[in-house]
C-alpha cells in the first residue's frame, strides 16, 4: 500500500539515537539499567548501518557472484521494510527489518572473515553495533520476569497475568464504570484524543471489558482512519451500533505539534454526540448525550 508522504511519514516519533535519561528515573537504577535505557533507541538505527555497510560491500567487490546476490536481496528487502517501519516506528513494526539486518550482518562478518583483503575496521564496527543491541532487550526481559510493582489482573479473560499496578487500577476503574452503564457484550468504541493525526488507541480494552468494537476500524492506523471517507464510515458504524460509551486513550501527551493532515469529522462528531469526559488515569470515558443535548453541542459547520 502507498500513502501520501505528507500524511503517513510523521506518524510516530522516531526515538533519539542515544536517549536522554530523566534524572527522576535514575534513582536506584543500576549502571546496566541506565545503559539499557540510553541505548533503547539503537535497534531502530542499527539496520540502516548494516544496510549501508552492505551497499559498501557490493561496491567494493562488484565481481563476486557468490555472495553479492544474497547481499543485494537482503539490502533491497530490508530497505523496503524500512519504509514500512517508517510510519510506525515502534519495536513490533521495526522487528522484521531488524531481523533481516542481523542476517545481513552475519553474512558480512563471514564474508570479511574469509576475504584475503578486507578492511579490519568494518568487522569490528559490526560487532560493536551488535553488542550495543544487547542491553535493552536483556533489561526488558529482566523487567518482564520481575514481579516488583506488578499485581494480578482481576479480569476473567486475563486470569494468571501480572501487570503494572497503576495500569491495572486504571483498567479496573474503567471497566467497573462501563459495567455500571452497559452489560458485557454491548458495543464500544476505543479511540484517541485526536483522529486527524495518528495517535494509537487501546485495543486491549475491547478484550478485557468483553465488548465488541462498534466499527470495522477497531484499530487506528496511520493515513487510514484519519481520512475523511473512512471517518464517515466509522461514524455510520457507531450510530448503527448504538454506542453509548467511548473510551479515548492518551498513550502519550497530545500536542498540536503534529500536522493536521487528516479529517476532523470524527472528532467533531464525538464532541457533539458524547461528553463530558470522565478522566480515569490515561483513559477518558465519554457517555452518550441525550438527543437535545447533542443538538446543542453540535459544533458549528
């Protein structure tokens, strides 16, 4: 699929190459934890280093017909996955590109080890770059296995799972409020504070609250759910499903810095049909207005 670059490119912010640490979070952390936090953005940029070295290898040994086709294929496919990851620069979307870059790095290391004439610095650079990948996933695995600050998730569908205590508290309050207003199995819409730019929504709330998405577009996607025709379809879906509650999830601070390349139709409709917002942690819970209130709250056209 192809999207206009003005709409799709700047959807999730790319992390800094070396992340600046928050002094408030350094208290009690070990040197390895600080190193892992500082290098958390490196997996995003590692593939581009390896692909650049692969291109240099192709230019350096043009006549090699043994490994060059493999390197060429990995570079082209990896850069294609880089375009895919460019729109949503979170780790799940970067993983395919990262995996290919590790395969290419192994191929380059084997090639340099067998070459009679080789730049020694290139192999050392790749090994150093690979070593810099280790701290962040290692610390993430240790944090995942640790039970410090984690409590059982008290929902039937999540029985046996542990999660952050604050997050569990937010979900518990949200779902308790939903249950008081509508029974499990009813329709729900989980969105974002803004729909004219890409902000992710919380799709887990559908599962934990045992409610079905009220629209086909249950997961917000860059340059798709911000388009005016799609938002008109979403509004029709929500009206047809008779949605009474809307959950908006603020995964990170919402600012006006992002380009307003998309439509505001859905945002304006939500303001007119739902409100006022009830803040529950990072969630905003909106309730359906009465018909008369909805007419009075309709934004001016």
